[in-house]
C-alpha cells in the first residue's frame, strides 16, 4: 500500500519541497494551500494521480477534513480518486487523478 500524506503550504517554499520529496519517493500527497493560484502546478505535475491540491485555509476544520478524506480514500482504494468540485466553505479541490 502506498503511503499518503497531507502537507500544508505545498504551493511554494518548504511545503512544496516536502511535497516534491514525497512524490519522488512514490508516495501520494494531498496539499493544502490558501492561495489557489499557488496550486496551478498540480494539474500538470508528472506525478499525476498521486498529487491533489486543496485550496483553502488549513486552520478551517472543513478544509483539513476534506484533505484527510482524500488521503484516506487513497489508502482504501490504492489511488487518489477524482475529486474536482466544491468542498465546504466555498473552497475548491484542484488537480486530480484517476
């Protein structure tokens, strides 16, 4: 079973470096970023179905629950599912896989 992780601030800087390291190892990553534009790289990333971006405030319970649900789905199904659409608090899940 491939490990899955939730990383906050994965749009740039240290958070992005952590995401890239985990993806390089072959893990799956759900990253939360407040700035939706900072997640544009997710859709074209070579890791494809192993990376998902969630735009939102990581201090908001609904956002973190959504990210955790995506990561947990990976553990159950062995892949990240197609999760485009609204999540609570008017935020949007980006990227995705299938």
